[in-house]
């Protein structure tokens, strides 16, 4: 049976300005102002131009005529924004049995959170709390996003992608990967010392062949199978050729491993970075066997050595390339680094701690005249979701070098709010695209991001 009348916009929805309710509290928050550059007009992939500065362009004028000299080198850095969304729902009846029940509307409207009587607890109190939580969540992704991040169990990857981090690459993941790959020169990285030195995990499995059909090696919860061929040596060589690239691409740099074939019929696994552990076991379909040897347990970096932060910050300034000092520079560091510096200052002086300065209209600490943005949230996420590997980190750069891109400001995409009468649920949704990039490796000095 068909309806004689149809309603084309069911359920009805309302829109609010994304600039007022999303861009402002999320992207322009005080937590990141002065630290990075926000680009809110990127729709898909955009090439960010990098132009080298010409030098030696002034020459003696010894003859008549025109003689050109000097050139610019133009290169590009791409940034591709990835789709993200924040979605939540609420039914007003969830407040029954509480004092908030007195604010509910009557009749059928009591199901709709937007119909709560004044004072408007939901829109004036609850939604701002959600907006603040969303801002913190976005900042977490901005720094710690990792497209291949895996859920950790007891600090070890499980092979399951962690969607809390996998939307796009964050700044810190860019730095770790590029330092490891050599894109960021090692001369621009300062090693951070601690009372307990970190150690990489290692393990070797040696295969003794029998009447077998498959060799199965399981690394961090994922089984990698290889058909037996002629001997243990050949089978392990086949296994390495088949699975090495896949295994080493998992999890990103911090939780990743390196697999090698150290001797005939053996596979060795070593963690990419000191302090990260892994699981590595083997089985055989047949009557062959796999034996473990060369086991080295991972050891995490301990507390910072005395006065280490002071020495680290000083070394970072010394390691900065001369062109960096043509820009306003800023430090960002974990709370552990900052507290270590505080202990040093208190031991040397009496009275106030290091001078503060204004950055983005806010007072912040300073070191040798450079603002220091202390990021206690880094300590939290490193401990919880990066297994405490590389717990003491700092970077020195300029705001113009760190780009956070989104499509929000110039797009008609808004916060959507609608009431679904079938489910009696008020729903809210924000959709946007986001990504991060840094422009120039030469405008960057890192500390604690590598072994």
C-alpha cells in the first residue's frame, strides 16, 4: 500500500555554522595556536610549494649588456586530507530518574533532547563539553595519527588496526619515520640519555625440517605461512622473500620489527626501536620442529639523567641549521623533559623558574629566549598507546613549517543535527577532512625520536 502523500525530507534536520561551532573550538584552540599553521581550505591533495633561496646572485659588472645569474629551486610537498567524522546520539529519556528529568518536554517531544525546557542543559552545558573533548581528540590525532597503528595488548601489536589513530599521519609519526629513513638527517637529532638505557628485543627461530608441508611463523598475532620446499634453508629463504616486506610495514616505526635470515634455516626478528617488545613463535605442519635462541628482552628507557633536558635543549639549539634562526622558533616537549629542566633550574637558582614570554596571546615558559610549549598529553599517549617507547621527546621548529590541513572553513559541510522519530534519538554529526605535513626538514631539530 502506497501513501497518498509523501514527505521528501524525513527526518528533518537543522544546520549550524561550522566556523562558529567547529572550526573555532577545534582548529583554532589555544592548545595549538602559535605552534602550527592551520590550512582550512584543502579539498583533496594539494602540493605545497617549497622554494629555495638563491645565493651568489650579485656579480661584478665588468662589461656592457645583460648577464643573468642565480636561480630558484622549486619543489613540492603534497598533503592529502583524509575523511574524518564525529558522530554521537542521545535520547532524552536517558535522563529519567534524575533531576534533569524535570527539564524534559512533555508528550512526544520528551524523546528529543533539543526539546528540553529551559535552562537548556544539553545545548548550553553538554554540547560545549563534547566540543572540548572533540578538540582534545583532534589534537591527539594531529600529533599521534598513524595509518597503520595496531591495537596493543600488554604493549604488543595484535594485527588489528586501531581506528582511534588510523585516520591520517600525525606530526610525530612523520618525524619518527623520516628520521629512521634518513629523510631528516641524523645531525638534526639529539639523543636523549636516561638512567636506564633502552634495549631492543631480539629472537631467533631455527627450523629443523622433517616430513613437512608448511612452516608457520607468527609475529605479533599474525600467522605467516610458507610451503615447505626441499630443505629448511630453502623454506626459510622462501618465507623471508614472501613475508619480509609485509611484516616490516606493519604498525609503523615504533612498534615495527625487522626480519632477517642470519643463518641457514633460521629467521631472526629484532624490534625497530629500543624498548619495544614483540611475540614471535613458530609451528610446522608435519614432524619438523622450530627452536628458539638468541632471546634478548626489551628494556624501556628510564627516567631522564640529571640535567639531561638542559643539555638536550642546548644541543638542539647548537644543532639547528643557520637558516632556522631567520624564523621565530618554538620548542615543544613532553612534560618529563620540562620537569627535568625545572629541577636543574631550581638547583642553580632561587626564586622564579625560567622566564615566560607571550606566544599567541598566552604566557608560556622560555628557554634561551625561545618559547617552550609543554605537552603533558604527549606523555599520556606515549605511555598508553605507544608502549612507553621514546618517552622523552622534544622538537624545535617554526610555526610555518608544521601544516595542519582541513577542508572545513571553506566548505558548506556543517554540523548536522536531526531527530530520528523511528529510533526516538537525537543525532549529531560532524564530517571533515584532515592531514598533517611539514615543509622543510632543514627547519627541524628533534630530540628523543630515535635510538
